[in-house]
């Protein structure tokens, strides 16, 4: 990890991250950043989250994922005061089907999104719709194991509804507004 006060000069901060990290997410009401360890197993022996208020001092927390399931994306809902993360392909390679929620970034609960193998690549919070939206880069839904047309939505991060996208792509990101 690195920090900067002006975006020009950077200071390296030592943190033993092992594996791919997803984008950091700021939770204003917690005054903390959350980064979730992705596709590989981290030093905790499980997928984990890392929290910091200043980018210098980090604490590790275990996400409720059984190794080696990888978390690919995390977002924060200010309205619900909740982190939601989704998981993708791991280093087995097998796929998970879960979303994970946490009100503090320290303790996490797992919720099933679908019964089929899906490589969830991104989840976002859409405040105007009060909705979490996730997209998948790969899916076994319908057989074949190809690029997907799969998305999912949830009002709470726990109960999900599958949606069909207009074209079959390896969806890796999405944005609102």
C-alpha cells in the first residue's frame, strides 16, 4: 500500500498482502478504508479484508469464505451502512456463488447468489435505486462455460435476483451515472 497527501509524492507502506486486491472502498460513517483480498489465499489462510483509517496501519479480518474462494469486488452502501463483496473464480479453478456482507468490514456473512458457477467480477451500490448490482465475466448458467449474460441485483446484499444482460460478454466492470 502507498499513501500520498497531494497525489504527487508517494510513501510506501509495508503490508503483507498476498494475492490480488480489489479496489479500496471508503466507508465514511466508519472513517475507514476496506480492501478485500481477491483470487488468492492471503496470509490469514482465507480470503480476508483489510481495514485502515489512515492507509498506514492496517488490520486483517477473515471473510466468511472457505479457501480458496476469491473475492473480486467490494462496495459500500451509505444508506444501509454495509459492505457487500462478490466472489469469482479462484485458483482451483472453481467458482463460487456468493455475496458477502459486513457492517464493519471485520465480520462477514455469506449469502448465495445462484446455484450455478459464476465468476462475479464487480458489484456496485446504486444510491438512486437503493440497489446493489453485480455483473459476471463468466457463467456456467445454461451450460457451456462461456462469456456470460448474467447480472444480479439486491436491495440488501443478501437476497439476489438474477438478470439477463443484452449481450454475451466477459463483463468486468460497471458504473452508474
